[in-house]
């Protein structure tokens, strides 16, 4: 019921506005602007030439969707052509020529390089045993969270003497806290 109401509200807004005009008059004491628009046309403000027809707009969209479905059914015959994968112009690729995660991660490291502390070792073309490695550390983690964590750890270590593991000490702390709060309230 609700979906149909929303659907009709969008397609026939003039009729819905006419029904809501009674509600607006009762609640606000004002009248909605009355237009001389036909039932299929919406003119939001009297005296302006802006108007549209939601019914014609809906019919145009529905026609485009139906024509697209018909065109796909007409021209697509569900024949699949099987071919070997594209090899970038190099025949007989092997495992050494495959792209690794480095090829996907390098553009991200390049774009967000200001946020990362990157250290890497790149081999030259003349190395007999080439070695490549790269590490990316987070500058925000090193600059903000590690010092904050160290500060919190120092404060926790300063109060570690409170936690001696004896139940009598904990009961004494609780009793002193309750008496102090009671004294402050009174």
C-alpha cells in the first residue's frame, strides 16, 4: 500500500497537492498557491514558466528501458569466444614474468607517500644477485600513537604500586573512597 502511494504521489503530484491543501490550510492557516495547470503537468510556483510532467518523464524512462532490453536481446546471441589470455606482446610467459603484489601496491605507496615512511632497496640492472625489499611504516602511528602509548604506560607504571594483589588493600581503598565521597557530599 505504501509503495503504491509513493508511486502515485510521484506520477500524479497535482492530485496529491490538491488533497494535501486541506491539511496545510488546517495546520498552517495558509493556502498553497493555486495553479491552472492541467492534471498531467506540475507548475511549482505560479507565474513561472518552469513545469514538468512526471507522467511523461516516467513514460520516457520506461520506453528507454524497454528499448534497451529489446536491443540487448536482439543483438546479443550468447556466443562466447574462447581465446588465450592477452600476453602484452610477449609470448610464452612463465612464473618469473608474473606480476606480484608489488605491482599493485606501488601506485598506492606512491600516491600516499607523504603518509608513509618508506624505505627500500632497489637492485641495479647489473647486480648478479638482485635483491629488492621495501617497507612502509605509518608516520601518524610513529608520531602520534606511539608517544601517546608510552605516556599512558608511564602513568600506569606510576600507579602500579596501588595494585599489590592483596584484597585487604583493595577494601581499604574502597572504604577510603566511599568515606571521602560521603564527606564531599555532606
